[in-house]
């Protein structure tokens, strides 16, 4: 018999809500409650015989730990180990860490850490179901998961690094928008064709050479506003400050294009490369 003890009424209530929506094979294994106020739930299982029920219960335990307990633990790590107290920051970092844990995103430096952690936690629940040992999720975290707590701390650290990069990125976007507001446009419009890199064309659809692009960069502007600017694309665009920027690309979700859209906002017009070919060949009346 496997018994799960609850540490709070909130945890128990959340468990029962999720249990009602669980696989019927799990519900069938639940032992009848001895009284209405008991703070535990027991399952009658024979690991060698009830393999389907055991597998379903392992998945349920893993899911409950992930969705109910882990985010709380991650928030505690953010606040107690990394000393973040602002609620919005804690919420944002916790969300990023959970997305990493769930495999929804991959951040620089994470490598295979999230996958290793998921496998270890899943393996731990397999052991518990196989051994039929009574436990609570809090005691599980405090004792049997002690060996991997530092790895969760590392996971949170990676999320924090990514959060700081995101903050720097937002400040970078805000700064460039401010620079654009006071720049006098050197061109009415510019056309960018994306083919693994950007090729610049002026309003007459004449190719702008890389040398001319480099010469267009306002060195004084860049020197007075030190920032990580892409000298091939962002720096010349900010320096020229065109009123309209036509971008021709098959995929507008490419990171650099997303960045340009955030910087130049309503100045950006996205179109398919075929549209540029039509305009270049005079197929569209201007």
C-alpha cells in the first residue's frame, strides 16, 4: 500500500480536485477513507501486477509535484538564495524557470540540465511507487531530493541570468527608440532583403554596398551611446533613421527581425521576398 500524507489543507484540496480529473485506473486504486478528516490518501497497488495503474500514478505524482510544489520551491530559491524580493521579478523569474523545467524553452548555459532533473524526479517517483513507502511531498523535498536541490538552484540561476539579459535587452530597445526620436531622417525609405543576412537597397531599389553602410554609421552617436549594436544592421538603420523600412523575408519571426520591429515599430513594413522581386522588376506601380 502506498500512502501520501498532506502537509496542509490547501495541498489536500488541490490534490483532490486533480484526482477527480485523473485517470480512472488511479481512482480505482484509492483505498476508502477511514474518516472525513484524514490527512492522507492511500492506494492499494501491486507493482508486479498493476503495472498500468502504477505507471499512471507515477505520472500523476510527477505532475502534481511539478504544478503544485515545484513552483513554490523555485520561488523560495529565488527569494532566499538569490535574494529577489520584488514580487513582479520573482514571478517573472519563476515563470522562466518553470518553462525551462517543462522543456518549453532552452536558455544559454542550461544544456541538458532540465532534462536530467526531470528524469531524476521521475525516477524518484518510480522508486516510491515500487517500494510502496509512505511519504509527503515536503519530506520528499527535504530528504530524498536533497541531493538534487543544488541543481534546482542552478536551474534558477540560469533563469535569473536570462531575466537580466532580457532586462538589458528592453533597456537597449528603449534607448534606441529615444535616439530615433531626435534623429533627422537621412532617407525616406530603405528596403532590406533577408537571405541569411540583410541586403540594403535605397528607395530607388539600388543596392547599398557594405562600405557605404559602414560610412553611414554615425560614429559620434555610437560613441556617446555605448551599446551592443549590430554594426551590420541596427547601427546603420539607427544612423540613417529612415521614415519607412521595408523588410522582405519569408519568416518574420527571426530574432533580428523581431528586434527591428520593437525598435522601429510603425516604421517597419514586412513583405514576402517575391514582393521585392516584383517591385524591382517594375511589376508594381509606385
